[in-house]
C-alpha cells in the first residue's frame, strides 16, 4: 500500500478577470468611444497618488531632476509600453524624447532581468485613425490613416484592416499595407465561405486613435484589450500593443523555461535561432494561451516577438510581413487548442513503433559498438523499438555517405534490427559539403547543377560551415529540391534501409555568422530593429537574411526552413517506404506536427534540465506537435545513476521517449548501470509499453481532432487556479496523472492532486482529494501514477518491442467514479499503414460502465482486431465484494481485494466482438 500525506500549501493567487458590460458601438467618426473615456477617467483618478509616489522615489535616490510632463507621470508603471526596445543602447532622455515618448528612470533590477521601461509611449502618442469601416460578407474592412510620421524609417501612411468572423469561436484580424503588397507566410490555412452566424464574442472599435475591444457576449468579459494601439507600423518594423485580462500566458519555445510566463516585461522572441549555451531557441511557435477562470480560455496566434507586462499587457514586434492574428475563444483550454489546430492543421498519426523506446548517442564510434548496445538491451530484455546513429556513421560528416571502415556492418545491423521487429533511425543535416572534388560527391554536384542551394545576393551558392566543413544549404522552398532530396534518400536507402529520419541543424544552423564572406550591408541583414535573437544579429550562427531562395528572400523564410525540410522529408519517406513517416526535427513552425515530431534540443545532465523538459513538452503539445520529448538523462555532461534513473522514469512518459547523450561521456543507456538501476529503468519502460494502447489512442484523437496527448493539469481543471502554474506534473490525456521526482536524494515527492477520487495505477488503491498538495512515497525504483475517476484505460501485457506487445492480450483498467460510472475508448489498426482511419482500415471500441455493468461496444471493426483478445478486466473502486460476476450472462471466476479492486481474468474475448460483464 502506498502512503500519502496531505499538506497545507499556499495556492497560487487567483487570476483577476475583469467583468464588464458589452461595450457600446463607436459614437462617431473622430470621437473617443465611451469605454476609452472611462479608462481615461480611471487613470486620472490615480494621478495624484502616482505623482506622489514618483516624487518620493526620486527623493529617495538622491535627485529631483526635471519634472516629466503630467501626461507621463499619470501612466502607471504597469501600463508603460516600451518606446525604445533596442538592445545594448543606453537610453537617454534625449534619445527617448526624440521619438516623442516619455522618459522616467526606474531603479535597476538584478542583472539579466527586465524592468519598467524608462522610455515609454505617452497617452497621446500619434497612432492611426479609423477613417472608414464597412461591412463585408465575412466581417468588416476598414482604412487606418496615420497623421504624423513615426521614428522608424518608411512608416506606412495607410493600412487596411480586415476582420473576418470565421466561426462562432474564431476571429481573424489582419492589418496590411493599403498601398503595397507585402510578404505573407505561406501557411495553408482554411478559407471560410460565410460569416459566423452566432459568434460568442463581440468586437468594437475606437476611431481616433484606433483601438479594438473584444468581449464575450454572454458575460461581457474583456478578452482582448482596453484598446489595441498600432504604434509604429513601418516598412520593416511594427509594434502593436494592448491590454489583456489575466496575469500571464503559456508559451515557450525553449527547454529552459517555465510553462507560465511572468508578465514582467520579459521578451518572448519567436525567431528560430541555433542553440546557444543555456538559451536554445530551436523553433518558432507564435501562440499565446491565456487561462481564465470559470472555464474561459483564449489563445492568440500572431507571427511576432512578444513582450508581456503586468498591466496585464502585450506588445508584439515584427520586422516584416503583416499583422495577422487569429483569436480562439474556446471556451475551455482543450477547445482552444483544437480550434488553433483547425487553422494550422492536425498532427500526423505516428507509426506505433515511434511510441516505443529509442536509444541513441553521439560517439558510438562504429556500427559494431552500436550493435553491442542493441544486443545488451536484448540480453537484459529491456524494451527497445529503435536504434539511432548520430553523425558518426557518415564519411567525413557528409550527408548520404557511410564510413566504409567504422560503419561497414551498418547494413547488417539494420537487417538484424528488422528481424527482431526493431527499427533504425539516422541523422541528416541540411548543410551539404561543398569541398569534395568535382564528380566525387553527387549530392553537391547535382544540387549545384540544378541550382538548389541558397544563393548570395550575387547569385552564387552561399557557403557556410557545419560539421563537414564548408557547406551549401539546400533550398527547401524550391519544389525541385524536394525531388533531389528524395533521390539522395533513395540512393542511401538502397544501402541502408532506414525507417525514420532525424533532421538536425535546420534553423538553418551555421558555425559562421552569415557566410564565409559575411553578409552584405542592407536592410535585410541590418533592419532598423533587431529582435531578441542570438548574438543580437539576424545572421548570428545562421545564414544571411539577404540570401536568395526560390520562394523569397531568406529574411522572409528563415523561420520556415525546418518546416519546409520536414515536408520534403515526409514526402520522400512515404514514397520510399510506403508507410507512415517518422521524422524528428529540431527546428519547428506552426503546422510542423503534420510532418514531424520534435525533441527539445541539446540539454544537460542536470536536475534542472530534467525539470525544464516538462514545460517544454507541454508547450509543444499546445503548439500541435504532440510527438515531443527531451534527451533522457541529458545530452551533455555525465549523468549520475540516480539522475538517470529518475529521468528514465519521467522520460518513459514523454510522448517521444529517447535516451541520447554526447561523445566523450560515459554511456547512459540502461545496460550501463547497476542491476538495481537497470531493473528500475526496465520496469518503467515495461509500464510504458503496457500503456501503449492508451497512448496510441490519444495520438489518434490528436490526429483526428487536435486533442493534446501530454497536457497541463489546468486543461482538465481550468476552474482550479492552483493548477494554472503547475509544470512539475502532467497528464496523459484526461486520465493519467504523472508525478515524477525532480530532485536528488529524496524518497518522496509532493504533488498536486485535483479534486476527486484518484487511483494508484499499480495497486488500485484510492486517494480522495479536495484539491490539495499530497506528499507521496517515491523510493528510487518508483514513479507515481494515478488514474482519474471515471476513466477506462486500455493496457496490454508488455513485450520488449511494440511488435511483440501488440500481439499480447489486453487488460482493461476501470477507475469508477463516485457514481460508479466510467468511460474509455480504444483505437486499433496495423500500426504503420497510411491513412488507416481515412480509409476505414481500423477498429474503434468504446468501453462504458454504469449500474455495475461493463460493456464493450465495437463501433467500427477491421481484420486487425480479430487477432487481439481482451484477457483481463480490473475494476478499481468497487465498494463491496460481489457475490458473483457474469460474462455475457455466464458466471465467471473473479478476485476481490480489500482495497476494493475487482479482477476478472481469462476473459478470452476478441476485441472485434462486443460483450458485457456484470457484478452482483
């Protein structure tokens, strides 16, 4: 029996949600709407206290300089939007006021922390006027006009406002240059044909200055803004800002960041850049989710850099393109993410083997050494589905080559893996070696002949440096490159029949800044404003922004590079293998989940990195990339046995589970540790494999309708403010709570258990929680898992591969609710064929319990289900011992334990046939 201790713990403060009545329509052209006047009066009411606080602050620091204008003093610190965001500039009063902005110094914060902006926009900063607003078939179109020039060059005088009420829960707002076409991200988004009939939101505008207010119709809750101000749209810079209810948002592209972002003027850059020490930014996912109480949630999908501040407010900054926003209104968090994925596309269904355990390292040294690891895993009967190789297998680190000496036996290794129902995955980089003698390296020679590489402004291949030395970079925006990529993969597949691909270094990463010749002067490589990127330069450790690609200049395509490579790779794998592709990409962009999964980049063998992986995987789940995980046990540095044991426990519940480490460090695969640690790692992997039917069904739901696989607790309990900041635990679906140990030297873990009855996964013992922190026993060999009441989990007797496991009998775990009900489902197909759901080649079974009767109902059947039997039914929470159990009316032997667990074994029921089981 497990022990639990209820703790008295401080709960996070509730998020303040502003409730207001429906905003009136604009009173007329050139006038402030009443809600703007009300906001102004509210601010004016605190003017006296604000001035007093400011004067006392200046006296306290020993000076009383020139008094700022009253219009500046009346702006509360929380509402000060940065007017001089350029980095590494000492912002003086002269510089600030030259932009027409307010300047008030604030005490400096600790190093590395952002504080209240010294230079900020005044209330009367010249913005845009809404000159006209007309109804359209889908929404509204308006014209915005600027009366005065802004401080950035080539500011735009006239903007076109386009509003589309796309669905009852989705609003699309787009602001573009009214006179000139501009680059727009080539993302395949749905085009609506009619206006939403019953939107749950209302949208109102202020005419002068232009602003907008978004509210929920039912409650009047303000969702976006007490004014969205377009401050400085210019040819290469734009900075809209506004106020939003709530205190923070969830968004991260980094593996070293908490799930809930603080609203404290911190930059949240969305520019994909190569990894830098401690600050990797390996993808772009411009989505911000705002949790509200009372099951109200909101998500904003811009393509921008974001700064949050405690107003609460947001500033978006972009260095090109258009202002293009989708707003999703839920109303609950799960629906928000589903609505988001309706726009970007639902993720692909992975092959079943992709959900098994993967093993890799940089530094195996040879195919024989790799093979030894595979054999050791088999010898200890530790589950493993895929063996990987890093760049070691290549000849001189060149793509599509094989080291004929150290990796001569690789084809035989892959053949052996396939004989054992296992798979092989290899790494590829987009940098193609450019230094081989002409005629000796087909990938470069042919790519050069066809003109498939990124070019300089002079029309020559841009040469950078990656692992093989000097390299050219494939231009995946060119459809001809996709064919060349396919041909290269076909050639290599003929030698080494790989099963999946790991596409790395695809930001694209470059060991040089720009190219071997640097980057030319100009607006692309040196724009008026540079976002918070590595090295404060757009070309730092990547290619020149001015590089030419088939579709556009690299300045416009940089963040899409990894997505375009993933699309080319997925297409090639389908053509080569005729099965579902498996791809893991480092760089990502919205809609990436349609083509690949993601790992969180190079981490370290440290406890904090293990913790940071949880908000990382939860964030990418929100981004529509459910197949995500971190390098288990850490990539760089040497792990310890305790750390690796705990990390293997956590990593066994990453949707994508891979142990990977670097060269010149000790091995960290499970066979490298003591018998006790090895057994612990084996046991938790067997638990994962037992749960594969449940996990696979979750991925089906993600593919079908955009559900998350790993999800934050606040997704299921949005009304419980204590769950909003939880990022040390997570759920699989709605049913399985994972509480890992994330600290050294402990034998217990404290976790939050939401209100209700939860059952220990291993024993079935119940835990009744009022919504509280519980201290749980957690010896080194144990991971705490709990099943939510009302759930039915399909599990299976685990084997050492997914192929073996899928042939074993199923065990259904029923976790009864307080009303003695439960529900669950199972999706089943062959695990690898393309489009099985779309073609009807699948089985779907629904399980239900009510009034002491369990029923299995087959809603759709295929031949695959005939091969599978349901062997055991375990029912947790049966209040009293039954007198008898009936299977389809026939009496059946059973067992009943004191912890209220009823078990019926040897059912022998085919998955393809419905049945019922009753206990009396």
